[in-house]
C-alpha cells in the first residue's frame, strides 16, 4: 500500500522546485526598468559638473576684476570719458532749462497780450455800441406838454450826458454813439433813421451824481425842456442795463494811417 504513494510525493516535490527556480513577472519588470549607467555616462556627468563650476567661478572673477585689473592709463581714460559725458549732460540740461524758461516767458507774454487785447476790444465795443453794457447811471424820462419837443432839445440832453462822462447811452431803445444823428419829423423825431415819439426815455451809464448834476444845472438841458411845458424825471440807478447795440458799417473812405517804418 505504501509503494504507490512514493512516486506521487517525488513528483510534487519536483514541480515546486521548478516553480521556485522560475523568476516572477514583477521581478522581470523591475529588472528591465532599473537604470544601469555606464562608465562613460558617469564620466560625462562629472565633466559637465566641473565645467559648470568653472564657468561660475570665471564670471565672478570677471565681475570682481572689471576695474581692478585695468591699468592706470585705462582708468584715467575711463574717468575722462565719464567726466566729458557728465559735462555734456549738464550742458543739455542747461539748454533745456533755458528753453523752458523762454517758453514760459513767451506763453505768459502772449497770454498777457491776449488779455489786454480782449479788454481793449470790450472797451471799444462798449464805446462803439457793439456790445451791451451795464453799470451805475441815470434814467431820464421826458414827457411832452402842449409843445412838442424838438430834435435840438434832445441833442442838448445828449451833449450834457456826454460832457458828464456817460460811457453808454440809449434813447428809447436805440443805442446812441458818436455817429448818431437826431432830426425833426412831422410826427416827432428821427434817430438814426428810426422815428421816435414822446415820452422819450434815456438810459446813461456813468457816475450817477455827475450825470444828474450836469442835467439839472441852472439853465441846462432839463431847465430848457421844462420851460416849454414838458415834465422831466431824472433818477439815479445803482445798476442799469443797456441791451441795445449798433452794427457798425465798414468805412468807405477812411483807412488807418500806416505806421512809420524805422529808417
């Protein structure tokens, strides 16, 4: 009974030995992936490391010996170049400062001239009647009685106002200037081609006290108007506004006198 069992045990033992002798699949994979540097690769890596170290050392040496390794003559030359460059930059800075000062002065002068020109234009516009005006002055109202007021009587009022320094004058909505004319008509008076009738209302901008005194002086314009039965009212005003303006025509004959030229 024991004889048949012996071959079976020997057979099983042989199979175990074969399995133990064969390498596993994981061991084979690890063996294939494992790095096995050769001697040549190892030497190349060492040489690259040494070369990198040498380059770093050389760069540092060059940086530290840029000037210390130069001769005295080379250092003097470099110093002269730096000094010359500094002088050139200082000269350029001085030129730029001078240009800036010139521009600032020119701009300020131009602006001052523009302001002065604008002020002159406004003053001339008011005096010529081209611009509206406002300021202190007097308001005068003339109402006719049984006798009609004449152009000559209105001209007397106008001359009194001008002589007292009136800077802007309006007569019943018409701006009065140096070229204004007043004529008698059948219905009343004509001012610069426009017919006006009483009551005549004057607005004059100037010093109120001076204007009123000039109108009310004995034997003056107001006295002459009251002598023909008309009534007058002269009132000082702190602020008057004259909105009427004149459109100036271009002179046909008069031209500016040429400015004298330097000889």
